[in-house]
C-alpha cells in the first residue's frame, strides 16, 4: 500500500533525507515488515552464484546507514591515518600479490574473494559466506576497498582492524603505472573518478551509477553521480570564470547588449536557491532497446538500427543543486528599468524585443562542429515555477569538474542534454540553439522503410523524459535463496515535474502484479504534508514540481517450487501516463527515451 511519510515543508536536502532515515530506523527496529525493513532480505539473499555479500557491509558497518553518513558525517582524514597505524596485521613474511592477481579474485568461481586495504590483501571468502548482505560486493571485490569506505564512511574503529587481521594473505605489490594511452592529448587532464562507476567509454568518459546502490541514496553522492561527457572535460578556475550574456535584439544606445558576470557577482547579487533534481540521460536503458532491436533484426534479416552508448538503467542520478534563478539574472540585467513586471508582462516584454529562445553555450568544444549547447523557449526560461538554475554547488559543495564546474545550467524536469555544463555564455535570440547536439542529436527518428536519410533539423528537440522505472535490486542474472519472499527495489521518474503515483511489480512475467510502496516525494511540495491525515495521498502531493525520482520497494512471496523469476516493474505518473509493455512503438535510431517495462531474471535455489 502506498503511504505518505510526513515531511517538514522545507526545501532542504538534510531535512528530507533525515526524515527518511528516521522512518527507516523506526520501521526496522519496530519489526514491521515494510519497505524499510532489511531484516529478512539479508537472510533470504545470502548467496548467489557469483555475487557475495558486500565488503562495505562486512567491514564498515551496515550499508543501510551509508548514504546518511556520507551526507551528514564528516570522517576526518586522521581517522584513516589512525587506522593505518594499527594495520600491522602480521609479523610473518607473506607473499607479494600483484594488482593483476588481486583483480582476478572477484567471486567464488575465481578461487576466492580478495580485497586490498592500505597495501594489504585479504581473502574474505570464508567471512562473506557466513555473513548475509547484498550483491554490492562486486563494487570492491578484486580491488581496493578504500574508495568505498570514503563513500560509506560509517566508522574507522579498532574492531575493523581486528576483523581484517584474520583474513590477511599478503602484501600488494608496488607497481609502476602503465601508460594508458590517455596521458597525452586532449584527454590528458581528466578528473579522477570513483572506481565503482560503471564505465562505458574512457575518452570521453561516460559512466553509470552502480544500480544496486541507487535505493540506498535518495540523493546520489557526488562521487557516484553518473558521468555523461561528449568531449574532454574543461578545467576552469572559478576565480577566472566569466559568464557572458548577450542579445542581438536587446540594445543599449543602439549597440548590442552584452553583460559579463564573474562567479562571485552571481553569488553576491542574487538570492541562492536549492533544488533537489534528478538528471537522466536521454539514452538511459538504450542497451535494452538495442537488444530487442537486434533480435527483431535477426528474425527479419535486416541490420540492427540502433546506435549509441550501451547505457543500462542507471544513467540517472539525483542531487541537491544550489545556484541562482536564471529568471532573476535576466530580469536584473536585461529589462530597461527597475519597473516591477508581472510574469505575463515580463514575457510580453521579451517577446516584443524579438526574443523567443535562451541559448546556452558550454566550454566543451569540438573543433569540427563547435561548442556543446542547448536552448529553452523564453516562456520556459522566465517561468518561476520551472526553477531553472545557474548552479554552482552540488550536494552542498562547489561543482566538481565532471558535473560542470564552476557553473552549469540545471533545468529541472528536462533531459540531461539540455542542462549545459561549464556554462560560458547565454544568448537571447529569436532562434533556438544552433549547436550540433541540439539540432542534429537527441531527437526521435524512426527508420524509414526505403532507407531514406532522416533530416534531423526538421525534428523537434527532446525536452522532457517520459515516465520510466527500473529495478535496482536484485540484479539481473543473479541467484537467490528461496526463503519464502523476495525484496525488490528501484526508482521511478517522469519529466516535467510530474510525480509518480504508482509502481506495480510482477515476479512471474506479468501474470500477477503487486503494488510497490513509494518513498516520500521530493521537495518542494505544493501542500504541507503535516496537514494531511494518515494515508491521505492527495494527488496534488505528487504532481507539481516533482523534480526528483521516487524510490520504491516491495516484498513479494516466492512460490515454493520456483527456479527462476522474471521480475517486471511499471510506473504511472501524475498525468496517468504509463510505460509501454515493449519497444515496438518507441524504437528509434538513436535508442532514446527507452521506457518500456523493465525486466530482469533471477535464478532461485532452495533454502538451506
């Protein structure tokens, strides 16, 4: 049953996340069998054929607390130093293990599960076999656990080192870095990325958030926020950055209007606003559409048509963005006087000046086609309810390079390609952006039967993503033990500020369906939830300005004789739009806006 959790009517990430955390803790310790109880899920999913319980849970405490401590608990670097002082796990001479050998030990089938920490290597196979957890072990298995502790910074305490000593098998060899081919040329100055990110391409870097971590993080840790780059990442010093605003239509003494703003000017002269907003790549889940297209192509004897990066279902993340409203900046510098205008008067003023679009230009430039850019219709840009931001912070800290430092556009409810990073210029124009990525890309084109080429210039640009949902846990292809029921969790999202009003889940291929429980809506809310009676869902509560995803969970009984489960999810948004069953009506050449039912399969073993 869908429930409303009372949240303070406050647009604040910490309040929002803390409310969820408190509810989860209360649900767990009260013994209620709800979406927030992991008590039985851990017991049920103790083993898989190739996936073992997580190292982060094993060594760092409960993974469940990880997202909370990442946002609110600052672990000093001294904690790592103090821990390293007591890491003399053995005085005996142990063998030296190379990184390559370590990397080969990721599962039981590889001869054991190994991890390293502070130059030591540990075989944790026996430990994880007897301790229930989740499928997230793959994030650290065969590598260094330190980056994961930096995210799930629950604690650095003495019992951790005592636990590690038992599993010590050797020292990690010190090796000379091997040149990867990217140390020179345009990609020589790329930022560091977290190893948990699932990389699809290195140059440019494109990487997904690990899907199994999404349900743990209503707000995605910055290090795990998916990365979508088209070109090398610019390296811009914030103190030197200058934003240019120009217009051929508006003039000052018959000269073209131009305004140059330092980042500090934006921060000092305008009110700051925070928006919790989900950004999704328009190509999210392209791999599923491509797979379905390839199967159909093989049957019909044609070539597959879909091209593009093979994104799975986690090219999507949510953050708290801080910045100034685009509208405020345009009004201050581009209106003729200090007159106060109504929304309609302001829009009319700009349109009379011939301004129909606001173009955004980024610092990432392709020599052959120019800078990455996009644009918004002027009525969208000026609408105060759209909350378009010129953002300089992500999750309470300055933007990192991968996500647009020092300044980017955040357009809540739109696809990621419209939210230009490394913003250098805003142009008010009578035309939409001439950027290749706005004119020739991110458009829906169906293949033509006669093979005729599509004129992308004539197609409308994608602005808002449709309703979509995906299963994050369990993971496709894994094996679970049949302890009577299974916990399924994931996300749902719709563009344009439309909220999610239901998610239904099936574990038998769509024969029977179960209603998932939805986590709290994201701020801002059009009504104060504290005024609602228990169980009052008030449709308005999930409609206006729902810029963030909705996480969901459901527990479903497993038949005694089950050997495999086909799990499906389907979401409905506040406009009552729902997901199509398959790709037949939505297949397009670029594999964009894939929102058919998400399907996975897991094998089931008898309980032991």
